[in-house]
C-alpha cells in the first residue's frame, strides 16, 4: 500500500497486469498524490484490479503529467 | 496541427463516422437480422429514398459551415443509433471495439472492410462524407421503422429515449461547473466524490468508472488527455472536442504540454502557473473545472453555465468573460 507523498517507480512490465498502463510512463519515477483504494469498474473489467493511485510525474520546466495507475505496476522508490 | 485545422477536423469526422457505421450501425443491423429480431424483407419494406439537394448546389455562410454540417449529421446519426437500440427482446450487447478477428489478425476472411474516405481535396472529402452519411441515415431510418413495424420497440419508447438523449452533452458539464463556481461546498464534494456529487444536479451518475475533477487555480492549469484511446466522461459531459482523439495531441501533450497548448489552442499559460496533464483511463475519467471569469459576479447559475465551452472542460481554453 502507498500513501499520498510516497515516491514510486512504474515497473516496465507486469505480466497479467492491467494492460492500460501508458507505455511512456513505464520505468519513470513519480509521487503518489491520491490513493483511491480498489475501484470497481464492471463495465471495463470484470475482476477488481489492485488498489489505484493517482501519480504525478515531473516534466522539464516544473510542469507535470498525472496518471491513475494500479498498485501492481508500482514499486517503492 | 491547430484547433482550426480543417483537414484534421474532417479527418476526425471521417474516422468517427467509419467507426459508428461499421461498429454501431451496420454490425447492429446484422446482429438483429441474424437473431431474427427483424428480417431483410422488413428492411426493404421500410426503406424510402430521402430527398436531398446535391452537395454542389448548397450554399454555406462560411468555410467552416460544411464541416460543422457533416459533424452535426454524424451527431444526429449517433443519437439515432442510440435511440433505436432501446433495450428489448432480442437485443444483446454488440462488441464496440474492433476485435482481433474483425481486424483480420487471424484470418482475412473475417475482416470488416474500411473505406478510404480521406482521398482527394477537402471539398471532395466533404461531398463524399455527406453522401455516405445520407446512406447511413437511410439505413438507420429503415432499421428504426422495421423495429417499429415488428413491434420490437414502440413510438413511446423511442420518444422517451430521444428525450433522455437530448439532455446529454456538454450542457451537463457546464451545469456542474456553474454549480461549483457558486457553491464552495458542492465544489468540495465534487472534487472528493466525483460522480456521487453530480447526482445533486439531477444528472445521472453514469457507470463509466470514476470522475476525476481537476480544478484550475491561480497556480495550476489542468489539461486532460487519454493517451490510450479517448476516455472521457462523455456519459456526463457529452463528447470531447474532435482533436481530443488525434494522435498528435495525445503524443505531444504529455511531453511538452505548455508548447502544445500554445501551438494548438493559442493559449499562453503564464510563467509561474504549472501545467498539469491528466492522462485519463477507464478507471478515472477526468474533467477540468475551469476558473470563473471576471465580471460574472451578478450572474446566476444558468447564465454562468452558458459561458462554459466544451474546450474549457478539457483545459484547452479558459472560460471567456461575458460579452459586454
């Protein structure tokens, strides 16, 4: 489990993991900004995925990209 | 590419039309035929050739008008398909994405054909789109009449469904924004709970994952993208603008958002204001809560909502102040 403020790294490959993890973020390091818990989304996937986090990734110049990623794709940094 | 790029705009309409024709209209008609909900003869009996003027004879007030016209015709087709598919006996879910089989990955025999709509000059493309759209409308009309003739749907069900669909659109997004501008407590609930708070405005909460609300402030300008496909809370807010689905937008916005916003939308985000890009997925679909423009102190919610544009809901524009 991660909490807001935790530094995390996105894994490069998770066999069987949620395939909707954007490729351009894989391997990058970011900061958890919100923990959503397990999100039920029966329209898009039948089984619940591991907990979901909103993670912010820094861009040059102080801007950032924010994406919602599942725990299986994240490692503590 | 720029937001006023006519080639890109027409290409987006072409791509959307092909998708709705193949995956939402024709596949549904075939599905119903195969299940025996209606028959081919029903379709033939229900067919009527519509009258319409030749493309070359039409007059347009400006260069964008024909593009808006085909876009509106597509919108009408999409709503018509949704209205005609009232849940009823014989209906079953139809896969909405191209399956590998339909792409011909395993066997070209099963491939669903696509057509080259993008060839030729802009005017040729528009004329072709107009003709193709008219053909699809003709099929949809026959399909709807055949369902009625077979008693699979009733006029009342259709009317009710059209009424439901007429309230869908960016209008709902605008109402959410206007309420958040006048009611701090609602804004807090909206950001915290998303879809749950939306119910307070009598907007159906929908079923498409979570709603993320990114609030623009004096320090942060938010913008939304879906790099994987085109996730957007369209069940709540209506469809995103056409360029939202273009590869160029998806690729550039996550790499150099500030320059992309300036080049594509002519919007300069001031130095010192952070640009935050939200990459939507099917689990969290994002909308932007734009800043309330100056000079709107005396306006009520309805007047405020009228100021909100679809572009401002994804962060590609700021909400303009009311015209003096």
